[in-house]
C-alpha cells in the first residue's frame, strides 16, 4: 500500500485588465484628497476598492477621475445620497454613455440645479448687503462726520 498525502495549496492571483492597481495612499496623493476622504467615499458607496488578502485597498485606473468627480459634486452642494445616484450616470474616463440615467433622475437633478441657483441668488444678496456695510463703514470717521478714515 502506498500512502498518499493530500496537500492543500492556496494560490492568489490578482490582476487588472486594461488598468493599473493603485493603493489608497497613491490615490489620495494623485486625486488631492486625504485617505480619510477616500474611506468615507467607500463607506457612502461612492467609491469601491478591492481588497488584498492583507486587507489593503486597491483601486482601478479610473479611481482618480471618479474621486475628482465626487469632489466636484460635493463642491456644487450635493449630498452623498444624490451623488451616489448620479455617479453611475456620469461619463467616467472611458467616456461611454450610461444606461442607468432615467427620467426621474433627470427631474431630481433639475431640482438640485434649481436649489443651487437659489443658493447663488441668496449669496449674491448677502454679498451686496455686505458691500453696502463696508462702503458705509469706509465713509464713516471716528467723530461721525463722514469721509474716509
């Protein structure tokens, strides 16, 4: 009788087709954000990463573009829930059109655009009021007689 041993072998092969793998620190540096921001985006479902067997995050080549798009949308005043709905409809690095966009999303985005326009109008009003106060303060003198200080 010939005793046989069974040996288990685990092989982990990782590769990306058509792109490079970027770790979290490199992505943060390239996109100009903190690693904490990247983790937050992942928690919110805005950005996805694969994990190495050691638990490190790895991002594909389009991640820098996607992070910059997320930053633009936040800067426009959008909340993460809105951004999450919008991202699949944007053109990322490949420029291909999205099939996810629908009439309801277009309506929601039109409302978001109107909200931003209203904020701009309110800010312009505040800016004009501030300009008037600055002008009045510049014309006043310590004795209350007017004229520039």
